[in-house]
C-alpha cells in the first residue's frame, strides 16, 4: 500500500515521501480501515519539525502523516468481538491519545492516517452517519474534537445554566476557531473573535457577536474596558497570554492549543485565572458522535478549502497550503 512518510525531523516538507509500505494487520481489538479521506492540520508540520518531540512527544521514525481519517472497515483483528462495528461499516475518528501523542492502553503511537490503509482500535472509531461525507468527516475529526474540548474545559456549558458568558476566540478563521465559534454560539455564549481583513467575510458568516481585525486593531486595547470571561487561543501568538490578563475578569479561563507560554498547570495562574493551560485533545467517540449530531441538526458547519487526490504531489500541495496558514477550511486528501 502507499503511505505518506518522513524519515527524519525537518521543517522541509519536501522530505515527505509517498512510498510503498506493508499493509498493516489489525491486532485484537482493532479494525483495518480502507481510507477514503484524510485531512492535514498544523500539528502535522509541527511534529515533523521536531519541536514536539523535544518536549517528550512520542514519534517513532519513519512516521506516517495524518490524524484525521474516514473510511470503511475491511477487516477485524483476531478474536475481536463487537456488536457495534463490523466489516463494511463506514467509520471516522481522530487518531490521537488521551491528551498525548500515544495511546495509554497499547502505548502505540498515533497518527498514520495518510495511507491507503490504517489499523485502529475499535474504541476510537465512530460510525459515520450517512449525512456526513467521508471528506467532511475527516475534516471534522481533529478540529471538531479540539474545539469541543476547549469549550468544555473553559466551563461554557449552556446559557440556561450559566447565563450568557462572553468569550474571546483568538483566530476565528482557523479550522479550530471556526468550530469553537459555532459551538459557543450553540451553547448561548456571546462570542468575540479575531481574524484578518482577508478572512472577515468568511468569519462574519459564522455570526459572532463581534469581530476584531487584528491587522487594524489590538484586541487587548479594544477589550480593555469591556472584559471577557473566557479566552480560547487557537493561534499561539507570543505575548497573547500576558495581554489577556488585562481583558479578562477575575476567575477567567484561558485555554490554548497553540501557545506554550501559558504552561501546562491549570492552577498555576490563580487567582485571576480559575483555569489556564495548554490543552492537547483526547480522542473521544462521545465527542465525535455529538459533533456528527450537531452537523446533522444544522448547528455546525464543516468547511473544506481543498480536496486533493492522494499522491506525492497531492500530499505536498496540501502541506504547503496548511503551512502557509491561509486556508479557509480544511485541506483533505481523497483516496
């Protein structure tokens, strides 16, 4: 089978090679998936660059790109009994651990979805509903799960339960940001978000309460006299965590998936912040299933910037687009 791999850590994405590798054999409790669609994310080139490995993330080489996948089950591992997923089912997931880059149960590493076949634990897989295409399922998996868990960690539940909290989403046009804005609005929050003028019309379609063009205004200056209760950081600009203290109320939360200056201890910045930390997503079929329901109910839109056939040229094309940071939606590989 073909898989997109790299053999050494590098910022040079041309080092990614689509090559022939052995087709995996599913172990007990796993399913072999014939991949129909896989999406790329900023974390793909960040892990390839080696910075995450330097912080202790597991990434054995050669490493196969990709965390998002949607496809069809073609084989189950030996002695695998399941009543929920069987051969022929369409499934989707984000292949990530519980807040880290490997699995707790098997200590196997994650990723590996940019390949014609991938073997995955059944515990990670959600059945793909018919209303969700393979492309949209792959585009949704990582960013949807991440945004959903960011909102949960921030403490924003429902407006009925906690009033109408005011939330700042840094990076409303990012793939995670678009998901977060929509989930927050669905939960009754009042949403302020940032984007560039280039992306303004795209973000306006999400209907946030306020948009701040960061190329024209400093959000910290704009919000200093009108503070928010929660900040979701999807971009990781240096200094943004320090700036946020002046625009947040006492007991605020600050959740970042991109900036490390906030640190990893949620209690380290009390009393001003009740919770402030970097957050790595955790695979959750419950979250995946809820995201699919939100899409089905018309509460959540999945945006795709490009769909490209899986090939050497196609992989490099989507990685270039991803690294350039100008996409409005996800870049998806089609198999």
